C-alpha cells in the first residue's frame, strides 16, 4: 500500500459481527467508538455533507471531502483505546476545476483518493468525471471511460480508490437494475477497463472505497429503508475478476450509525486493520456528522 502523505495537501487545499472471509481465516469487525463532529469555526454554514475521508498511516491526520465541493484537512485526537475524542481541522476550502471555480452543477464531489507525494484525485457524480489535484496547484481531468456517460443521474461515480501501483478504481452508486452487478472500473494511466463486477443484493448501494495496507479493496455500502440507514462493508482481493460477492466484514442494524459514506483503511500500532468512516448529514438538523471506528480481528 502506498504511504498516505497529508502534509503536502496544505499547498492545495490550505457492533460486533462474525464472518467468513473468502480468502481464508474468518474475521471479526469490532466496534471501537463513534464521535459526533459538530459545526465549528467561521465556515460553519458550509460544514456538513461529508462524502469521503482519507487518513494517514497513524490514523490521526485526515483529509475530508464534502459533496458540495469543499475539502479540509486536520487531525483526530484519540484516547488510549483508539477512540476519537476531538477533531482539529483547517477551514474548508473550495475545490476548483482546470478552468477555474466549479459551477454549481459541477460541485457534487463524492470520492477521494490520495497518492504518494500529496497529489489527490476527486470523483464527481451527476457531471461524472475525475480530477487530479497536484501539490503545485495544477488541476487536470482524468480521461473518462465511455461508460461514464450512461450512468444514472445523481448516482454516478460515488466511490474512488487507488492501489499500490497507482491505478484508480471507481464504481457507480447505482448499476441500473436491481439484479445487475456494479462495474468496478480500473484506470492504469492509459485505459479504463472493468476490473471485476461487484454483486448487488438488498438495498445496499456503494458509497465509498479504499485500499487497505493488506492490498485488498474495501467497499462501504449504504442501505436506507425510509426511516434509517444501514451500513455494510465488503472487501475484495487485488486480483479479483468476474462477478464477486467479496467477504462481508460488517452489516449494521438500521439506525446504529448515520449515513456513513466515506471510508479509510489503516493499520494501528498493534498491527490490526482499522476502519474509519464518516457520515454525510445531508445538511439536515436531525442527522449528524459522525466519525466511526471499527477494528478487524482474526
């Protein structure tokens, strides 16, 4: 896995469940803690709608992205048990495009992927595209796949991740039919291709993705029954092909967490895989921006 470097970004943006892994030994996702993150600072009116999260290798430094084209960096202060007890952050900054400020219909930013050196990528749904933001301030558009033009409105490129070879992975929030798998597209710097297809079941839709230090692709999915949210996490090996179910790591009950959309995978000092997620409050007073932590154990 690439080393996440958050410092260089500043120059650009100032429950318990048992499961069976299809890769071998069973794993358990253990709930560590949750922190409600409240609006603060002079930019509090823009606070909320967090759709993506990336952490550094320590699990403290972070970059968070909203679905209105805002981004911030900061630090999670954790207690000895690893729970987030305080959040320190910079002022939210507006993302721009290659040609300047983004038009309102182009600000639906959903996915975030950091690469070595501090550059990062952002995926946008509705006007489906991926932009690369370099530490020198240069912004470029990643060539689009022909399939991107046929994605459903407001259900496009929701999740974004980068593997240890620097290849981008993205998938849409909706596949077009209830029984149709989700295509997982991979970009090698020259061409897009479908790396594999992720099976679809129930009401779950993909909303976030990240590669872990184990090299596996972790996908966060959200379900909604009209009253509350439900979350599921699956992971897939790097050589996955065909139509895949993956290994289900977590399925929460409805209402346990809010609208979890962003996911970051890292390794703690004990060598355990940690899963940190962030909730999109949709800018609603009855929802909450929530930071949620789980640990995987064998």
